[in-house]
């Protein structure tokens, strides 16, 4: 079919009614494809004026034709709407979807490259060579005008993505036969070449230029809305699922509201204020950060000054040539000189007091002799003799009392002790006979005690030898075993580990290369109850050490001369044998875990040997049967031969030593408990032995003493008798009584005088000794002081002297710093004080340096300052910054922010407030022209009408937002106080934060969208009403509750009217741009509903081009003017189009 044939008769009079106005309408007439998908070469698709149906089997190319129209008319980022893309998500025309490159090369399938394994496309053309293609649509107006839009594509062989394709956009006033286009391929569709082929053709370098010509020439959209109209046409063609009338209307009709732009302008104005606040906050933060540095630096300066002062004392220097030592020596000399003077005065006073005491003693001695002579002359001889006898008896009593006290010290400790019957010593010493009886009892008890002592000693030795020693040995062995297990993995006993260590050292192998079988297997946790059985069966194998087979000979040779304390069993095994796989869970091997090691394969084969891999049975009743069997208790049976019991109760199998250590700990606790019991028994034996020994000593003392040695009572009676006789004599003579009283008084006074004289003698000697020591110390200190002064090295000024005196007094407190006796102690305390002060000063300097450096680093990190340092040496720079901030920086920033905040008025938010209201009103205004279009169309089988309704919503968050917006848009800040300004700014910041774009992308609507998108503040629904009475017969909100046909009819009415509005033709009798492409349109509707939907589109003046599957042809065919069938060759994958027409039978003659 030629191009002219295809476009002729498109607006036949019987098809297109004459319009009521002068609207010129454009309809799609002929689609031309060159090398597009399965259509090789030139393919023409003729389109009927009203409705064309394109059908065919699945995959023949229905969507390919519709996608060609999308590629021609829409921007490059528009997603192809082929049905094959429905299940593929992602960016438009991305990898995995149909795309421009796959269509131009005719991608048929994807197969894996047998060499590389990578997926490779199977292509109809362009494999290893350049290829090309083109898509053109010729539009015809009802006034006979023709207009063709064309896109040409040149695909280099190396093109890997759609952006590598060379694309050109063209328009032409008239038809363009693309069969001539191949002549321009060698020039890659150069503009000059095409202009020679098609005179008058125009090339467009950008889609903006191309689309502007399309919009203007074909009447797409009004007032520059052509892009929106084409996007709506693309969405209609895609046939995306719509869930509700609200979603359908908002997506198809409403665009982004003006509230967003108003909010952005308000944010832009607020940013200036926010920047001023940020600058002020920056200065405030700098002030807060730097403010402590002044105090820190002052503390550092004071510490450095103190450190210099302490360094000047020479604290850390040895010898006398330091100011500190010089001051201490001078202070010491001063205190010694003061002490010498005080000693001199004390000696003079003591000599004088001693002379007086000696004179008084001589006088008292003379008076006493005179008194005694007078007493003898008056008859006092008998009194003197009785007094002498009484004194002698008193001395004897003292001796007897001492001996009795010694005896009581031996006997009295027995009183109150259990199992002891102490002797009654108090009664026995009153009478010689009773004491003799006590001595006899004592002799008997000494003999009995010696026998009991021997018995207790024998019992103690038995306990030590037979009980304590074995347990102590066992405890030592357990502790050694525990220490060994703590240092390694596994449960192998220490004696085996020690044997292994010895042979490893001799052979040059490591311990890890010589594992025991026990270390390579473990009982699975869920099989723990079978451990006794496993240990019994594999106990021997577990104690076998494994040696790599390739090292076995060298190993044997190396250890042959080694003398081992016990027998060590080993076996050479192959390494890295394959594992045998899962074992029978009913047997020993199936209840084990095998350690991942080079020995694992051999160990698994070894354990699975029938001689070891016993069948595990619950009890002895199940031992009968063929093969090797073992019970939970460890009894084994192999046919008639069996065994029971274990040589070693300690388990050896396992990866970890934790359980073994826990068992040893439990044993240690038990051993320690038994040792504690034995210690208690030994302590009891020792206590009883001590009591017997104490009793023996007491009775020995009683046996050894004579009664006369402890007869204190007899002495008391003798003294009392002598005193009675003396008192009788005195009572008979008054003059003797007076003389005796004088003698007693003089003897007492003479004793006191002699004591005073002796004390003063000692005092004089002590002062003389002190004098010699002070003179020696004074000479020594003076020599050292003179040596320092003669050297002339040390200089001690008055300031240092005063400071050291203050430190010395503080160090000595609360003691007296002038106390010579404590001078050495106080000197040591002064040294400690100064050394501590030195360390404190150094620490303070270091701490201040670190704190200052931390602040300086924080400053540089927060505010980029390459010219500033980060050490204490940069303090002056930061101090200058701090002074500037305190002086004017912060004040200026605060003044600027206050000025801007004061100047801020709500006028910046007034446009947003107006946009929030006007945008909803604009949505309401948009309804009227669409409802006007719908009033002209019958809806449903009963001829009703359809209209769109709007209901305003008032979500709580939107109400709160609008309240804040009204308050902030009307408020003023000129009269606010400082704290009110901060509060006002915080409110503004919080409010403006809601208006800002989210920094993080989210799948759902952001807070900004919820507030500014007024489309979310209204609900759209549809009503079906009686055209004559106006009665509402149905309300449509969701589409899921309707059948497929009903919902598609409803969508057709709403979308068609919306399209008329978007095309800018709501006030015209028909749209200027008529073509509407639908991919798999009306597939859910039966013939009746499909017909009404088609009639709705026709009633709105649109031209339909619909792609449908074969099973939907019968439902739509009665309503179509043209049916195009697509066929594809299964072998070549080439497709072609065949027009289908009704067979017209000839009238019978």
C-alpha cells in the first residue's frame, strides 16, 4: 500500500461529522517502521480514522508497534509500555527491559555463550556490523493537510547501550516515503543528504525543538502544555492499573501545586536569617570553646612559675651546693645554737639545785641519827629486835608468796578446761597434811598422763600416714593435671601429654603434629548420655598418638634412645584422606564429632572399623544379637564374649578441656573437704595432747615443791604475832611512841631528799652529755655552712628564704618547726612536700598543655583555620581571637541577627498561605470544564451522566500547620525582648524545617509532601446521575469493587475528559490532536462494556489505536473500523502485518 493510498479517505463524510466550530483535527494516518523489532525492512501500518485494532498471538509484535510510536513522539526517558515490560521493574529503558537498542537490532532471545558462560543476545541484525532503523508517523488533518514526524537511528557495531545510538529527529510538511531512506545510511543520515532526498524536510537537534514543532503543528496542548499532554498520552497508552477515582484524577489531571514554589521562596528568604543566626551561633560556640583558655593559661603560668621556683632550690640535685640544702643547714645551725644556749642555762640551774639538795640530805641524816640515839636511851632495844624479826619474816613471806604464785601459774590454767579435774590448791596450802595428799594424787596423774600422751601420739601418726598423706598426694596430682589442661585443648592426661612433649622435642616435630586420637574426636552434645559407652569402646584408641606416615621412620629413629617413664603407643597414619560421610547415628561413630584436621579422614575410617564401631543399645537386654554392641553403662558384648568396667574413670575424649577441668575442680573440692575433716581430727588430737601436757606440768610442779616453800599463811601468822608483841610494848610507854613517830617521819623525809639529789645528779649528767652532742653537731654544721659560703656557688635571696620558711612550717604542721628534736623528720617532710609540689607543677603544666591543645584542635576541626597551630605556642593567636569575640565579634553578629529577625515579617509566608488556599480552589475550578465535557456524554446502558466531585479533607497535621502558618505570617518581631526573639526564631526554624526538602530519599511521601501537596488535602470521587432529574444513582470511589468492564468504562470517561482538558480542547467541539494508543486496552470488558468505552472515546472525538490479544478480538471487533493482524515466522522471527476486512457477498441476481 502506498503512502497516498493509506491517507486517502481518512475523513470520509460518512465517518467524520462536520464539526460545530472551525476546529482543525489531526489524526494518525500511517505509521512506518524500518528495521524495528521483528519487522525487518520497511513496514507500513495503516490506521483507520476512528478506531483501529492491532491483534495477534502473544509475542508477535503488538507492543513493538505501540512502542515505536512512543519512541517517535515521547522523550527518550519515557518507559516503553510493552506488555513484556510489565513484570520488569527499574529505570525506564534499562537493562532487562525492552529498549531502543534491542528493538533496532531485533533482539530475539538471550542465550549463554558456551565459551564464556555469559548471556548473549540473539539478534536479527547488527551482530558484528552497523545497522540502522527509522520510525515515522504521518498525520492528516480534516482539511487535507499532511504532517510527518520522523526519527532515524544509526547503530554502530560497538554500541552497548541506547545512548550509543546516533539519533536524528525530523519533521516534514507532507508524506515521507521511507523506502528512499536507505540512500542516506552511508552518510549516517546527514542533514544535507536527507534534504536532498526530501526537499523541505527539517532537522531538529534537540527534543525540545522537535516537540515544540509537534505541539504547535498538531495542536497538542495549550499555552505550552504540550509536554504534559504527551505525558498523559503515554500514561494512557501504558494502561497502568488504577485503584481509585481519586488516584486516577490526581495522576491524570492535577500537576504539582504552586505551594512548593511558594515554600521554596519562603525558605530562600529565611535562609538569610538562618545564616545570620548560624554566624552568631558560630561566634557563641567559639566563645564557649575558647573561654576556658584564659584560666588554663593563667594556671599554666602559675605552675611554670612555681616550677622555676622549685628548680631554683635544687631539689633534684645531690650534695650541699644547693639553695635548699644551704637553707636547711643554716636553719639547723640556728636551732642548734638556740639549743646550746638553752642547755647552758639549764646546766647552771641544775648545779645550783643539786647543791641545795645535798645540804638538805646531810641535815636530815644528822637529825635521824640523833632521834635513834634518844630512842635507844629510852628503852627501845626490844622494839628494835621485834621489828627486825618482823622484817625478816616479811622477806620470807615475799619469797614464799613468789613460789606460791609460780605454782598457781601452773595450776590455775587447768580451771574451767573440759575433760580436766584441776587440783584444789587453795585448800591444800592451808595444811601440811592436805598438801601431802595432793602431792600423792599428782604423782598418780603424771603417770596416767604419760600413757595417754603416748596413745594420742600414735593415733596422730596413723592419721598422718594413712589418711592425710595419700590425700595430699592426690591433691598435688590433681592440681598438676589441672595446670596442664589449662594450657592446652583436649582432655588427654598430663602424663601422656608429657610423654608426647618429650618425643616431640626429640624428633623435631611440634606437639600439634602429634595429636592423640582423643583430641580429634568428641561426643556430640545431643549424644552426651553415650559418653561412658564411647569412652569404654574407644578408650584404648583414644590414648594412641598419631604420627604423619611420611615422618614415621625419622620419628622412630629420633626417639629410640629416649628413656620414657611410661609406655607411649603411636601409629603412623596417612594425611588428608577423604572423609567417609555421615555415619550411622545408632553406632559409636554416628555419635561423634570429628575435628577438622589432616588426620580427620583416617580417624573417621579408624572409628568406623567394625571392631570399634559398636551398636549402641539402651540396656543389657539388647546385647543379644550379631556384632559388637555396647550399653549406656559401658558393658560390651560381641557374640558370647563380653566385658564391663573401666580401667580409668576419667574421660579422655574431647576437643575442649573445659569439662575435664570442671571434673578436676569437683574432685579437688571433695579432696579439700576430706583434708579439712582430717585437719579437724588432728587439731582435736593436738588439743587433747596439749591439755595433757599442761596437766603434767601442773602436777610436776606440785610434786617438786615443799610445803614450807609455799606456807604463806604461816608467815602471815608469825608477822601478826610479832606486831602484837611490839604494839604491846609501845602501848605501855608514851615517850617511846613519840620518838618512834619522829624516827618514822625523818626516815621518810631522808628517803625523799636522797631521791631528789639522785634525780638532779642524773639531770646534770644528761645536760653535760647533751652539751657535748650539741657542740659536735654545731661544729659539723658550721663546717658545711662555711664550705658552701666559701665556694660561692649557692645564692639564697630573701624571697627564697621566706618561701622555704613557709613551706617548712607547712610541712612540719601540726608539729613545731622550731623543735630541734624533730628537725630531721621535718626536713624529710619538707623534701617530700617540695618533690610533690614539683610533680604537681609538672603535671599541671602537662594537663594545661593537653587541655589547651585539645581546645585548639577542636577549634581547627570545627572551623577550618590552616594558619593556626594546635599547641600551647599558639595561645596568643587564640587569645586574640577570644578578645575579638568578646570585644565586638559576637556583639556584631548578634546585632546583625537581631536586625534581620526584627526586619523579618510574615510577608514572606503570605504567598505560601495564599497558595495553600488558591491551589485547592484551582483544583475545584479544574473540575468544571471536565464536568462540562462529561455532561455531553451518555454513561452506562441507561444513558445517565457522569460527574466528578471534590471533598475537602482536614487532617490534624494540616490544621496545625495552617494554624502555625497564619500566626507566623501575621506576627511581628520589632518589639520583642531578647528571650522572646530566641523563642520566635526557634518557632520559625521548626516551621521552616517542615518545608525543606528531605535529604534522604524515601519510598513514601515526605513530611513536606504531606503538608504542601494540597492534592492530598482533597478527595476526588465520581457520581452517576440521572440527566433529567439530577438524581444521584451511584458514587464511585474505588475501582476494585466494579467489574473489569465497568471500571474500564469509568476510566475511559474520566481519562478521556481529562485528556480533552490537558490537550486544551475542553471548550472545543472536538480535540485538535485525536490519536490515542492503548496497549491491551479493554481486555477485561465484554463486548457491551467495551463498546460503551469505545463510544465514550469516540464521543470525545478521539481516534483509537488499540493493541489486543487474540482472545479479546471478538469482543472489540464490532466496534473497530480496521483490524490489523500481526504474524511472525517462528524460524526466522520476522513479523509482518496483514489487514483483515469483512467478506462482502455479491447480491444474487
